[in-house]
């Protein structure tokens, strides 16, 4: 039996389970919209989680840690989100949250601690990444709130910065060639692939030789790689066929020669002969080092993709739709929004001496 009621203008869940009455605060104000939300969504979901053991209804006297509620959060998300999203949650929890707070009782953490922790990640990462980390921790506290282990979620007092969408910063052609020619071995081949195909870094490290067709000069993008796992690409449109332009061909042939004796099916391998977990190590140990040696200001490894897009657009040889397909964009609007200033204006080609009357 499950129902809800209002108290002090707030909505609460009332659930009877195994002869035990469970009261859960929703944190929602008592109004028609929220009553409908509780009745049709929140109440059935909480009841299901209790029945399947996803919500802990053990006596309140037992001390619960951040790790306990992080595990509860992950368990509830495993069947609800894409594998790539789940892997990101898991990585953030294991690398950014648990090392600092994992063993702490969930109700012992002060707001000042959360603010210092969050400010650190704002300084260390992009605003979008810092917000994602904070939202993950907030969701863990929300599990504790529903479990009545805490009275309030401290993140409701944390002001998130505005997400800043990084602008495209393509390399000039001469700089691009300098970067490629200054690298060597597999890394040179990796950079050539990145600059001449526009593959995302995760897609490049997930590339397998079975995806590469030297006869038709095409490669298929079927997967991405993150945290040591092959996952589905970012969007459905990300699964695509990309041309292997003549400029790229010798680099792929060189890479094939480098890996000819390997038992691995992946195109790019670590010194141990295993695929890269993701692009982070390439960025931190190879890309940054190369830019520093060339005395070039730091730019994201992702800007190899921006460079490909602008080369295709500025060449005038490809339609916007063709470039969008090669990039794996969901629609051309995304391409236009991000690279509008690099699209040659057709207005400049108009003969203005022709009258319109």
C-alpha cells in the first residue's frame, strides 16, 4: 500500500512494506503539478526501488557513508541510463568523490567542505565538467535525503557556474602540418588520422583494423572508447562512414606496418600492445609535450577535429550536409552554430552589378 500526504506545505510518501510504515520526504511543495508528479512518477518509482532492494530501509540508527549511498545511486542508474553515461558516473564517483568523502558518514559533511571541494574542481576542470561532477555528488546526497539520513541536500546551496561552450579553435594549415611532421611513429599517425578525418579522440582510440577499408579508402566509425571500455558512439549519427583522403593514406599504411605483428585488432596501441583506455593519456603525455616542444600555446587535442571541419568548410568542395555527415553531427544546425564564421559566404560570390528590378 502506498500513498502520499501533505505536511507544512510539503509532500511526503507513505508506504507500507513488510508490515513496516516508511515515510519519505519528497522535498516538493504541495501543489497540483507536484501532486501529479508524485502520484504518476515518484511514488511508483520509489515503491519499485523498495521492493527490489534498491532503497535501504534499515533502521535509522545505522550509520551510512557516502560510499553506501554512492553504491545505491549507481545501482539505481545501471538499468536507466546509457552504458557510456553509467561509466562516467562510476568514474566520477571512484576518482573525484570517494577518495575524499567515501568513508565519511553522509550526515557529517559540512557545507563549507562541499564548497571548497567544488571550487577545486572548477579550477581544475572546465565549467561543464565541474558541474557534471557536482551534479553527480548532489544525486548521491539526494538518495540520502529520500532515506531520511539527512534533512537537506547541501548542494541546493551551491551555486553552479554557467556552462561555457568552448569555441572552435582550429589550427592554421601551416601549424597543423608542423605538428604532424614534428611527431613520430604511432603518434604521428594518430595525429594525421585526427586532423584528416575529424574523429573524436574516443573514436580514434577505438578504431579497429576491421573498420578500415584501404580499397575503397573509407573507414567506419562504430564505437568510442572510454575508461577502458568500448561503448556506443555519442549519438546515432556518430555511426558513420568517413573517407580516407589521399593525404591520410600513407600514415594509415605506416601504422598498419607498425602493428602487423600485434595480436590486437586495434589500430593504435600502448607500449604494452594493448588499446588505450581513452584519449586522456595521449593528451597528457604526448600532445601537451609536443606543443610545449614546438613552443605553441596549449590547445585541446579536440581541436584537431575543429581543424578538419574548418578545412572541409573553407575548401568550398563539400556541402554543409556532407561535412555534417563526416563529423557525425546530429543535424546541420549544430555544424552551422559551431562553425558559422568559417563557412564561406555565398553572398561574396554574387555579382552586385546585376539589377534586381
